[in-house]
């Protein structure tokens, strides 16, 4: 297994001086996902939590509709651990050609390799009512997430996704060089104990994109928060599904773009 961070020698320039220092950067490596022996995607990710990434990817991309439809995520023979097979449960059949991506997926884009525009918009159920949360609870979430971002502390180069209960308790947190990978990892982890994820709050360390809202909706998460701005398409999809989107969640305030009824 490759490490999450990689040593790097850098020239630091500050105060008019230059000096050589040892640093750490985030590791980025390809992960090939296969189904029935057929490669269906290559995602650029930070090594670690790979089984959760494969399971979460399968769920949020609607390759399977429930965790019980997967038997396991199994590593394939590979010196660096970059090839994985999604093994379906007995009696479950999925045509891998339906999900094969034309291109690999970069760490900055979760939908770049989709074969068609129609494939981008995965069918997701409308959000269920609740939970209703207070502004103070939401404002406390970024600090709780940041305190657990160990790889970010070492490198300053990873995104994070965290799932919280409606009471502000941290359920799961995962880090990755790709924003969408971090969400898939945290969904894959949480799905091991229940599905759909229900009354949860998803917090991401960057902007709220269309794919973040989509993945949350497929997982049944009704509240999506980001420390940066949402995109127009994220807002459009959230309004359609009844998902609450909170942006610029930092300092002493935030913006609620959709689903304001869930914020007291």
C-alpha cells in the first residue's frame, strides 16, 4: 500500500532568504475499479481507504442500489495496490458496459469521464423531511472536521468530507486529493452500518458542486454544507430534490441556498 503522503525536498523562499527544507506532499495515484473483470473507471485518488472508495463509488454512481448488493471490494494482484474488483452479491447482475467511463477521472473532477450528459444525472430520490438544525450547531462543524484532518495537517493538500449526526456528533471523516473521492470514501464507510444514511449532515472542505449534491442525495443525506460556495447546478439539483445546501460555512455565518426550513 502506498503512503498517503510523500516526502519532498523544497526550496523555501521567505524574508529574502532561500533554504532547503524537507516537506511532505499528498500522494496522488490511479485506482482502477473493475466489475466482472471489466475496468469501468480509473480515479485519481490518495491511497488509503480504497475498499470504502470502491464501495462508495458503486453506491453514489448507482452501479448498485444498496450495500447488500455488494459482496466485497477486493484488491487485485498489483505491486502498488492500485487495482480493485467490485464483487457483487450472489444473484445480483450488473452489465459493466453500462458504467464504463470513456476517460479516466481526475482528482478534480468526478464526472469528467462520463460517456454522456445523460449519465451525469443519476436518479436520486427526493430528500426526506428533517433534520432541523441550529445555526450554532452548523457553525461548530468545520472546527470539528478540521481537528481530525491529520493528512491535511501534514501536507495542506487534501480535501475532507465528514458525516455528522443532527446533534453535531462526527460519524465518519475521510480525506483525499479528490473532493468527490473523499465523499465516496465517507459514504462507503458509513454504509457499512446502515442504508440509506438518513438524517445526516455532509460537510465538505471546499465548494459544493453538482456531484456533491448528487452523491449525497443518492445516499439519502438531506443536508450538504461546504466552507466555500456552491455551483449553480448544485443549487438547481438541490432545489429539485429538496436538499438543504449551506455554503461559506465559516467564521460567524453562512449562506443557505436551498432548504432553509431545516435551519432554525
